[in-house]
């Protein structure tokens, strides 16, 4: 065997490369992504998806299974199953024919449980939940054997069959593996492997009223599918002895290798479906795909691209120790992608009217403007110009402070791709609020270039008032105002929601070409940020644009101050 170079590989890819080079598993590589369909996928799942599907893509023989871990009847819904498949595909991955459901294995799992009983390795326990807890022991003290631990095989078989046939009520009995009540690892203290739940299952209906537990189901599903590398997050490290115990005891022909990696934790968010569900059900966000949610569907609606999420997952890498990743890393990934691919447009979020007094009222012209400053292949477009335009309120200061190079009384600036204008008069209402500016333009500066070499320091974006498309723009900020919203066990994480996470601007003025945008299209509104047309709300005459990300990391700047 020739030595393989693993110097550029993370620890999991190193293991896989070595296994393949050594001809382990007959040279096969089979991974799986095993979500529980009890909610929508989030950015943490994307890390696992990119790892499992990504690894399979990296090798000709690689395969990744999509498996729904649907053993928990009451929590699972068809809606979630479909949403999960949509999200995985959207991220750019394909399971081909390899779509599986743990519930398809209920017969085999039942048979395996019977097999364990026959081997004297499982028993029906009739302790109440409360008694179970008392018998379980503590970190310092071993547990006590259940008085039912030594039930005979026949009695166990009869009782287990009775459980299956619905003869008992929920909680009356439990099937437990007979391992070691004195084990320092709680998972090995005779863990439950089957429980009674008289609840319909969304796929198996009322066929079953007993359901296998996760630890029993997962390893056997992996083995039945001949998974080679079962990749999971660190909290399952303590479950690995049980994973191995089940497969060793049952002597399954295939024994996948479980390998744990650190889960993704992101600052300023929570990352568990259970908690995200609380936000959805409590009406604290507008559904699972609220653009502030770090769900895959929320990120998509916000304007994240699949490539940006995949790149983010590559960038954060794989480690064996937990850490928290700064939200700025995710934001940089999308900024980077959109900077290359998003066409530029003119959009004024906070309009201030400018009347160009020496421009004929009835005149209109079309001016050419580049779709991307660095990519001529993206071409140019024409935008209309007329006597009245909008600029952003922030681009004017009546008494300009130092280093403010934009418009001010008596000052000349460039309107991007249009003309040089000079501010001559500030018009105010009775309250002293600025209502419009009166400016004059230099016809010789058409296209925005200097007619005589004179310089202006500011270049502003603008939209012709008569032609503007009225739009609503939604600005999003972090959903929580605390780096780790879950750090205080005495405070509900929902107390740490950022009340300013959504700002709705209703009077925005956009260049008219944006009327042709289709949902999900990405744009950079020049000098403002990256935006995408919302897929759910708005009308063609009054579209809604979501701000995907600002042009620069304003939080990082604040932090430096
Ligand atoms: P949640 O608490 O959000 O429900 P989970 O682990 O219970 O997460 P599953 O549906 O069981 O959700 O997860 C499917 C796969 O995604 C598992 O292999 C799990 O380890 C992985 N996963 C879940 N959250 C993360 C995360 N934050 N980082 C990396 N992988 C994750
Ligand atoms: Mg889970």
C-alpha cells in the first residue's frame, strides 16, 4: 500500500482516506444524513449535510443516504419531511435512490429486540418512570438492578409480544438492554430500547404501538444500510459504547464506525429545532422561513445562496472540540459570493427629493450604467433620468461634518453614471424639516465624467422620481442581542431576543428595471447592501426586498471601537 497524503485533510477525511487506501469495507464509502423530521433544518444541519454528502461526492464510489430518523411518532410531520428534502436538494446534494426511513425498519428492529431477549440480553422492566430514576444511580453512585432484570426469557417474550399487541398502556412496561447498572456511563445502565406509545405514526399508522428508542434504532439502521462511516456530533460520543454493544451483541454482518465531530454553534442565535419551534409557535418570528431565522429556509428567503452556505461549512472546518463561530463568518461567506454574482442596481431606501432646476421639466433620457463594476461580462443597462430624482437622506448634510464628502449646500457631487450636480437651495417645511433640495446640473458632465478635469469627492446613487418603483425593504439584524442567548439557565432564551431585529422601510424608491425581478433574485443596491426579492410577500407594483447582508461588517467595526 502506498502512503497517502492526508496533510490537507481534516481528521474525518483522513480516517476515510486511510480506510479506503487500506481497502477497508471492500473499498466502499457510505455515509448518511439522518434528520429527525420534527422541525426545519438549520445552519447546524448544513454542516452535517455538507460533511456527509460532501464526502460522498469526493470519491467516485461514495454514496450518501438520506434517512429520516422517524421513530418518535408524536413529533413528526409530513410537512417537515418535505421541507427537509427541499432544503437538502437546494443546498446542492442528491441522494439518488437512497432515501430511507427508520420506520421502514420497524419489523427488523422488532426481530432484533426479540433476538436480544432470547440471548438473555434484554428484559421487560415494569418499574414506573419514577422508580426507574431512583434505580438509575448518580454520577458518583452505581445504579441498582431492576427487580425485573432476571425475568426468564419466556416471560420476557410473552410480555414483549403483549406490549406489541397493545395489551398494556403507555409506560406500563419498557424493554431494556441488559448491560451494566454499575457502568460509569449512564447510557450503559440498562438503557430502554422499546417503549409503549399508543400514538399513530405518520407513515406506519396504527400498525405499531411500541416504538424503538433512538440508540437502538440508529446503529441498526446504519448496519442494515451498510453505512461505513457514521458521522455524528460530539454529544453522541457517550453513546458510542452502546452503539457498538448493540451491533457486537447481535453480531450484525456490518458494523459501521461511529466518529464524532464538534457541532456548529453560532453567536447570536439558538440552534435547536426545539427552541426554533418555540419562536415559531410563540409568534416571535414569522414562521420557520422568517429571514431572521438561521434555518436553511430562512437563509434562502433572506438571500443566502447554496454556495455561500457550503463555503461557510468548508471554512469553519471540522474539529473535535466545541467552539462558537462568529456570525460575521457566515455573513462574510454570503457577502463574498454575492459580491461576485449579484448585479448592481440603484435603490434609495430613505428618499430625499432633488429638483434639478436647470434640467427641462419635460425632458427624459436614458443613461448607460454597468451591471457590475469589475465584471464587464455582466453588461450594462439603461436607467432613466429626469428633472426630479431621489437621493438618500444620509447623502445630504446641511452642515457637513469633517470627512463628509457627499452633498451639502454649495457643494458639487457626481450622480453615478449621470451628471455632476451642485446644491443651491434647501427647501424646508413649517417644522423646519428638509423636504427637497434644489440643485443645478452640468450638462457637460453627462455619464458622470468630469468635463474639465475638476474633481468632486462624492458619488451618489439616485433614482428618477417619475420612473421609480415603489418598494418595501426589510432590514434584518441579529435575532438575539446576546452572543450566547442560552448561557444563563435561569433566564429563558427568548428574553434575549433583539427587539430591533426587523426594520421595515415602506417608502423606498428603486430603479424601474427591478420590476422584472423574480423571487429569490439577488442584487446589490449600490452603496447600500445586498438584497433579494422576497418569495412570499409584496406585489409587482410594490415588491418586498429583503436585505441579505450589509456591504461591510458593521458589527465588527462597532466591536473594534
Ligand atoms: P436539533 O437539536 O436541532 O433538533 P438534532 O441533532 O436533534 O438537532 P437531528 O435531526 O437529529 O437534529 O440531526 C440530524 C443530523 O444533523 C445529526 O447527525 C446531527 O448530529 C446533525 N446536527 C444537528 N445539529 C447540528 C449542529 N449544530 N452542527 C452539526 N451537526 C448537527
Ligand atoms: Mg435529534
